[in-house]
C-alpha cells in the first residue's frame, strides 16, 4: 500500500480532474450546513432554515444542502420549519464536543433529539476511554447510543486532532464502525487541528477495508476547517480515489462546514455571494 504522503501527492497532482463546476456544485449537495455556536438562538436557526427553504428558487442550478446540523435543543425548530424532506435534520449529541459525562446522559440526550425530529446524530468518540486504552468501554458507549436512537443515523466523530498517529486514527475508525457507526467523521471543529487530508486517507482506507470484510458501506464526513472550494475538492478527490464513485453521494459522504457554502456559490456564480 502506498504511503499516505505518496497517495496525497498523486491526488494533488491530478486535482484538476475534480476541479470542475459540476463537482463544485455537487459539493453543495454534500454539505451539512452547520451552526454550532454558544450564541445560537431559535431565531437564528429559523433564519438558517428559511434560507435553505428558499435556496431552490434562489439558486435553481445547484442542489440543496444534504442536512442542517444544530445543537439538540434546536432539532424541533429545524424539523418544524424545514420544507424539503430531502434535507435531513442533524444534531450534535452525547455532550458535544467534550463527550465528558455519564454514558446514560449521552444516550438520553441523543434519544431526546431524535424524538424532537433529528434524522441524524453526530457524537464524539469517548476520548476519555480511547486515550486510556479502554477500547471496549469506548465501543460500549457507541453501542448504547446507537440503540437509544433507533433508526436514526449515527455519525461518530473521532476528533482526529487528538489522535497523534495514523495507527490511532485507524484503531478509532474500526472501533466506531464495529460498534455501529453509520458514518465516521474527522472532527468537531472545536479543536485544532481539525480535518486533515492525512486523517481522511487513513479513515477512507479503513472504510474500504471494513466494506471488504463485512459488505457494509460506512459513510465518511470530514469536518472542521473546510472553508474553500479547494478544500472541498481535495476531500472529494480523496473519497473518489480510495472509495470510488459509490461513495460520492450524500448517503455516504458529507462535508461538515459553516462557511463553505457561500465560498462555493461565489466561485460558481462568479460574484460575491453571502447567502448563508
């Protein structure tokens, strides 16, 4: 197998293959449009939902975002205000971003969010266990939350910036997937470094190996620090190169971002766009 650095070098050398208006537009449809601020209010979330509702009329050439991602207490606001059934309601749960609490509290919060309308729940791997080598305890929390949310999709955030080696990222990926994650996600965006191409390569390789072993496709979501169209294209290229075309849809690939949408629209429309 190629080294991570060699694989990334080859992808970057061929990046123009993916740097097209069609793929930039597709990236909008892969986005989890996110607002995770301490200053969020229902009025702010309602305004974001309204913009998503009006997006098809304002920008008919481009797909709507894949999901709106908010704190759990705003799940009902997004659910009640959202007009499109194709846009998912996503929340961060399980005492985001620290994941430092009792497992039962984490599970209860996630269950309540789903009861309030969440289709998807993003949780953070219990680093308190993982970094202590307590891998079964970390997996048990994921299983507990997966059971609590029923049919809702579970994304497990590895917080790769806290995992200092590719081996640790690979181990965390397998723990999450084997414990029931529907997606594995790089980062919360609340610590540095956030998403990195190197972590993406490791995680996508793990997803590929897991699929070969089990026949189950797990999704991938880079998040945190993804701001420019070039960032989006690079992660798209990584997924296409390692996992292939089957993963290039919103069921298996998401981009977590709060500022990316306007930057994609600015490049696509050839004018400054500050819609979101």
